C-alpha cells in the first residue's frame, strides 16, 4: 500500500505487508483482521490503524518509523515476541493486553483504562503512558534504555523491582 493518501488495507493473509509513500501523516485502516507471515514495514508518515481488528501471524521483521495503533482487546492484539521498530500504540476505550516483546516506542493511550502486560516488555525509545491510563506490569519486567513521557500510572506486583532503577519517572509508580 503505497501513496500519499489514506487507504483501506484489505483483511487477509500477507507474506509481506508494506505501507509506504506518505509525505504527510496518512492512515492505512485495516478493513478486518490481518495476518502477516513475513515482513511488516510501516514507513515514515504511515499509520497502520488496526481498530478493533487483530494483527496476527509470524512476523519475522517489523520495520519502519511509522505507527501501528490498535484498540483490539483480545489476549494478543498483536503477535508476541516481536521486535517492533514502528511505534505501537494501544488505545481505545477498554482494557487491553500488551504482548511481551521489544518496542522501539510504546504508547499507552485511550480513555482511563488499564493496559496489562502479558509478558516482559523491553522499550528502546519512548514509553508514553498518557494521563488516566495505567500500564499494569503485574509480576512482569519492564526494561530498556527508554525515556519517559506522559503522566499516567505504572503498577507492579513483583516482589523485586520489575521496573528499571535510575530513571526519572513522569508517571506515577504504584507498588502493590
């Protein structure tokens, strides 16, 4: 899907899915569930909006500097264990699961919701938990060389520190 226009991405199974060619922010909206069993490339200025649709498959490479957004509330709205170079944003008006993986930029948004980690999370760029939202780590670990943004909450139930030390936190950290 190439071009400097908003587009609808057909539901189905792709070996490689490439979103490119935007010179300004353009949204490529999933028309249904999408399976990628190869490479997923979300180029600059491209937003892959999954809405409530699942993104699944055995993604070998998730590359690009675009954004993937999802409001899917299933146990795994995106595949687990992937290294996500595009920013990934979990948003919407309901609780979400955030799959274990490595995120370049992890954006936790929506409307006063709890996003629960279902595995260990590594963030390499920016961790943004917006006001009114909670990233619930449970006993899972949050690690990486990330910077913080947002004024939401991060909670942990781990007996040992599940979040990295030495950070300047913009979020409220809750130890339960």
